[in-house]
């Protein structure tokens, strides 16, 4: 339980930053943010269902801040997964195309790596294809502690780390 407590303590140190103080204009529109959140919610629901089917206990991390115009400086993965002595965190990432599986915002990777280091736990990214409001079943994952194959600037100005990924969801493989 020491690792679990470490994760919870880390979660309590999240730092919200008001978007208006960033000093640069946002490129994404409010409609794009809302669409991304809708896809993210579908990916989360799908991933949690798969882990529950594989007998993992799932604990959500953090709180939903989407109604506040902020970013979180030290992001958290969405969930803790536990089964017997196994514990890890995972963060579902909705992608409309598998071409973007492996792409992760640098700010998130930096925070997730810090969590992994401080608590001695793996943190996985689960990529889930969501198209037209439907989960398509294509999934992939990577461990954030792996080295990215590339770093580049995305269309929205964010730096993304691009990881090699494996099929399925972390620790359970392909969906049932």
C-alpha cells in the first residue's frame, strides 16, 4: 500500500494554471476542446471496462477540471489499477487515427515520468481509436519511461513525444 499512498500524495500536489496567464493565445477552439473531452470520456469508459473484466480494481485520479479554463501543470494519469500485488497507473488517450497512436504531449510525459520515479510504479498510456463517437476497438499502449522515437511540434503548438507502441492495452493485451 505504500506505492498507492505515494500516488495519492502525488495527486494532491497538482497545480492548476489559469489559461489566461499563459501569455499566448490558444489555438484550439472551445468546440475542439469539448470534442476532445467527449472522445476522451469514451476512451476512459472503454479502458476501465476492459481492466475491470480482467479483475483489476480501478481508482480514478484527480478531478475533472474541464469546466474551469485551466491546465494542470503537473498532470496525472487518469487511473490507478491494482490486482493482487500489482499496481500501476494508466491514462487512456483517445485518437481518431492509429497514425497518432504513440503521440503524447510533452507536459504530460514529464509529469507522468516524475510520478513513476517518485512512487516506483509503471505509468502506461493506452491509445484507443474513437471515430464518429464510437470506440473502434483498435488499441495500443506504451510505457512512458521508454525513450520516444521522435519529438516534434504538433499542429496546436504543443511539443509531442512519439513512442513506439504495442497492440492492446497495457498489462492485458487485446480487448475481449
